[in-house]
C-alpha cells in the first residue's frame, strides 16, 4: 500500500476542494489501496468532512511547517491546485523522494491560455518537472506540451449518481426552466430573463427559477428586470440550496447563459437528472455537452439563439426527452466514482514506480 499526500489550497467550500473531498469519499468506500493524507494551506468549513474521508489532515501555512510535511516519507505528492504547486512543487522535486503528480484544472493560468493565448511559463516548468500531469478536459490538455505518456485526462468529477434516480420530465412537470448558479454579473442571467419574457406569449405558464447565492445585489437587479418586462410572477429567485434535486425534478430544462465557466457541477447534476441543457459556448462546457445531442450550446450574449433553443425544447417534448436521456448517459461518465478510479490509476502507477 502506498502513502499519498494530497495538497489542497484550503478546506473552504469551493469547486476544487469540494470535488476532491468527493473523490476521497469514493476511495473510502472502495477497497483500500493507499494511505491518504491531506495538507491544506488554510482551514475552512470542510475540515471535519476531510478528517472523516482522509487518514490524516494537516493545516499549515508557515514555510518551515510546510517543508516538514511535504518532505515526509511519501510515495506520491499530488498537487490539486496551481497555487499549491507554485509554492511547493519545486521543493518536492528538488529535495523530496516522492513521485510528483500535478493536477491541472481550468484555473486562472489555464483559462488565460485557452481564452486569450497567454502562455504562463511556470505551468510548463512544473509539468516538465512532475512525474505525471492530470488534466480536467481534453481541450485543456491540448493547450500544453506534455508528453502523452505523462498526461492523463480525468474529466470533471461530480457526485451525480443520485440525480440519475430522478424521473424524467413528463406531462405533470411544470413548464419551468431552472438555473443553478451563483447570482453574479458574469453569469449573464438577465439574458435568461429576457428569453423567458419573449417566450411567455407562446408558453403562457412558463417560468424560470434561479437557485444560487446572491452576490453584489444581482438578485435585486434580476427581479427589477423581470418587473420591467412584466414577468415578475414567472421569475423565482430562491437563494442558495444545499440540495437542488427538488428544483431539478420540478423543471423541464436547465439553462445557464454564462459568460465564464469551467464545467459547471450544476449542469452535470441536471444532465444526470435527464434534463436537457441550454448552455453558452464558454470555458470547457463543450467537453460535456455536444450541441444538438444533450441539449444546445449557443454563443454567450446571443439572446435570440438562447430563446430559439429554449422554444425548441418547450414545444417538442419528444425531442426534449431524447436529449434529456442522452444528457443522463453523458453525465454518468463524469460521476465521481468513475473519475476517482482514473485518478487512482495515475497515483498508484506513479507511487509504484517510485517505491520500486
């Protein structure tokens, strides 16, 4: 059995932190194959769940404390986030005995490289120093010159299996579009309000439900826009929910007109619930959605196209059901158990080689 140190930026509730917690839980439910220890550079609300999922958790911030941990007797050190790697990967490579695996997600460096062509040299330096690099998507992997033998595409992991137990939409399901996202200007949620206002004359009982934490008064601005467009009664802003299963079950379509995304977890949950999705072609959305198969992908800011694709799904239940079932099948490839198995293979191989 190998000993692995997983380095996370914090134990706060966030995208990477929550995703990796789910991976640890998936490993805990399977036969043991490694001793899993976690090093966090700061604490947070996920500390107790991490303590339950890992064999040991250390929170350290000072240079001396971090050095003592990462240079410990590990077979593998796995960096889950770029800022952790910038700070500690050179130390492990130069002075440690462990194999190094660098997990490259669609972080700031990756987003700037793919969207704006900005080549951030430290990324390449760390990747070439590491024994192996994992990427979240194929598109991300294609943006970096890592030898194929030392690179693995894991896919975005999400705990979607339980959403697959939700029934598909039927005649009893309300004509409702659901959007699960933090309420922020970069999400362009007003575009969805405008699309619903255009569709209301055709689908009189149509409504939209926004589920997510409000930020900088965005909820108030959405409510004001709905009032200006005369659809206040058709626009629900319900705030953040811990569990969105009921919101998905009570809706026909998931839509997110965002201007900036990675691979949204909420989108994968909706797909697993057999809801067709209408998304914008930003970030890495198309790594999980093919236009016209699991739903539709439109250009960010194109309210005409957004309205048209929603109309197609609302007025053609057969098409919507077919796309929803295709979405469910696609989402299961992103289930955390599946992705955890891929990552286990990478870490076990790296640890086995170093131990030998």
